[in-house]
C-alpha cells in the first residue's frame, strides 16, 4: 500500500512538472537566403531565394526568422511578397541581415520598376504577432499607389 501511494505521488509530481511548469514548446524556424539561392532547404550551406523563404514562413505555423546573406536582392516583375492568405500565421516574423552584416551589405532593390516588399497579413486580427525588419536597405521601389519600398 505504501508503494502505491508513493508511486502516485511520484507520477503526480512528474505530471505537474511536465504539463504545468514546463515551458511551452514555442517552435521557431530559421531560413537562410542568398541573392542566388535556390531550392527550399534554406540552410546556411544551402540557402534558398528570398521569395521561397517568405512563402515557406507564411504557412508553417511557427515564429520565423529570415536571415539575408550579403548581396543585392532584385525584384522581378512582382515585389517580394509575404502573404498570409488563410489568416493562420499569428506568429512573429523577423527579416534581418545575417548576423555580422550591416545594412550596406544587404539590399532589397526594386530597380525603379516595382514595389520592393509587400507584406499581406492577418496580424491586424491578433495582438501577439510582430513584424521586424532589421539592418536591410530597401531602395528603388516604385508603385502607382502606396509603399514603393515597403507596404505592410
């Protein structure tokens, strides 16, 4: 009888620690991109394109950080776009120069032909999600409406 009481106590404490005091497993995804990146691995050794990282981060259900490696990222006929079409991404997104780089080393360029970065999101519906853009130069954006460089 003493054994069973003790066993219940041990399991009770373990349950309490595991489910109530253990921190929530907030998962985070880190993407590495380069101006000539390809594929969808997005790792430091196999970087993907900036648009691929934006697409993957917009639907993975995680907090995301996109590190841009040194270089100039030129838009094509469309701006770089982050789109949360299904309104499920209530997670922070950070787009940053790779640690150790300055904003002069990482440039998003619209070549005077298109908007540079367009962020379409559902964050206005939520209180928790943040959008951060850090140590990046945005230049030469153009649009007939608002936000030639950045539109959020």
